[in-house]
């Protein structure tokens, strides 16, 4: 493409293409960022090259069919680009469009499209490499801090829903029925009834033997729980104690 550009008088002093082989590649994927966030410079460049290459494919098809070049492609070529290699190829195509020999124009367009395909591939590989590098850095930083951020990515955000169980009297979401349901399930798994033994009574100390905490102390303790602490079956979080009034405590 450089030789073709110099032939028609296009400035190539700011272009650095490196050593590239010939490529018959005809498809370049335009990088799509799923998250709603601003594109980074390398992603912007890869996307611009992908869009530009797709426009050139339409141009090449129109030229081979003897049709007029698409207006969208012509507008893009006229506007130019701040990227030196892309700007040079655009200027080259504008020069080619003035040629009268159809066979020569088709050959020159194929050369430009082939080179743009390589440049688009390079830009995409660079963008993917930068993304992978940023992801690896994020993983290392997250695990160094306890993997809290990584854990959030493995959890699908869901609205809290009460635990509903099927009892003899119908469906229920009360705490008592939830506990009764879990007791019945564990009773079957532990097979206590087959052993002919009942669980021993659990010794429970006198709860009044401990000094009762004041509402201020309870709130202070509630705030020590992490926001990621799991909820109770009824959706209650330990931090919710801090929202209760003094009489309710």
C-alpha cells in the first residue's frame, strides 16, 4: 500500500506499518463492549479500524459490481482520520476513485483492503491484549484483598424473596414452618427414626445470666457486620438491628 500511495502522491511520512505479510483475510470483528462504560483509547482505535474495514468491503463489492461507491464510505473517506495509517489509506482511495481504468482500480482497491484488514487485526489484537492485561491485574489485586470483588462477579444480583415451603396446611413462609420443614428434611437424612433414638435435649444456659446490652451497644455491634453477610430466611440482615428503635430492642 505504501508503494501505491507514493505512486499517486500521497504523503506517507507519518505512517509506520512494519513488516507485514500478505493476507487474504476478509472478515474483521468489530469489538463490542458489553458494559455501559466509556471505551478506552485502544478499544476506540480497534472499533474504528473494524468499522472502516467493513465500509471498505462494501466499497469493494460496489466496485466489482460496477456500481457507484456507497455514500457512507465516501463520506468517511472525505472526513479523514487522525490516525496516520488510516488517513493515508483514505487519501489513497480518494485518488483511486478518480481513475478511469476499472481493472486497475479494482486491483488497487484489493491491495488497500488487504492492508487495512491486517491493520484492523493488529488493532484488535492490541485491544484484546490490553483487556486481558487489565483483567489479570484486577484478579491479582482482588485476591490480594480477600477476593471480595471477584466474589461479587460470581453472584447474580437478585431481589430477595421469602423462603416458601409446602406444609400440610398449604404453602407457608413463616419462620416456624420453615424450621419445621428443615427439621423434617434433616430428620430423614440423619435417619434417627431408624435407630430408635431421639436427639438428646440440648442444654441451654440461662440467658438472663448475661448482662443485657443497651440499644446503643447493639447498634455499635450491628455495624461491625459486613454488608455482604448473608441474610436470614426472612431477609433480615444483622445491620438491620441498627435501624430499630430503643423500645423495640
